[in-house]
């Protein structure tokens, strides 16, 4: 990967990899949220997180007994009890309680498959690894269509208030 003159990530073939850019933005959001919690030492309000990650990622660190039990992926809950949260540019370290046994973990951001905060119905899903994204993703390109001269004029759009959909 090289940085293009306009500041977007491009491959050697001068293609913009939107999937990779979106994943980077989503990981940046997770990092920012965790850094705020690292600073305050607690989760605000009713917030809590379910983080599913790839236990086979080369930079993931977890106890052997956890790796044996969760050979492909693992979901951890960050809620009432956690300790030693430390966020760096590549991931985060945290100590969580597993059956009254505190265990340190290191979860790389690139190992995260899902990040969910059910208290506000927010979630992120990473569909594929960055390297695999280009091969696995199928993006439909919709060509621009010029309107024909005899097309009927479009009706005015209806304005819908979002208040009806908000939680109270």
C-alpha cells in the first residue's frame, strides 16, 4: 500500500480500497471509545460492550486455557468488572474476570470481528480481514442513467419526521 497524493490509501494499481478505509475508520472509533474509558476508568451510564475477536490473530494474547476453549473466536463482555485497560495504536490490553479468575488479554483492533454496545443498539461488524476484503467483497456498481426526454417529472419528496422513530 502507498499513500496517494490526495491522502487516500491506494494499491499499486491506483485503486482506492474503500473497504479498508471503512475498516480503519471503524477501528478508530473503537479506539477512541476505549481511550475515553481508559482515561475515566469506568463505563458511562448503562454502556457495556460485547467484543468478538479472532483468537488466531498472531498478535492476540490470551491464556492457553482460553485459547484451547475458544479456538477460532471469543466474545468478551466489558461491563461491571474490568481492570488494566490500556489502549495503543494496534489494540488494547484488558484484564477480565473468568470464573473468579482475572485473566489479562490483548486484543488487536484487526482481530475484532464485532463490537456491540447493546445499551444503545450500536454495533460494528468486520466482514473480512483487510487482506481478504478485496477478494471476498462483491460491490455492485450502479451506472448513472440519463433521464429520457419523455420521463414524467418527479413528484415532490415527502418529509418524514424522525421523532416517531426515536426511543423515549
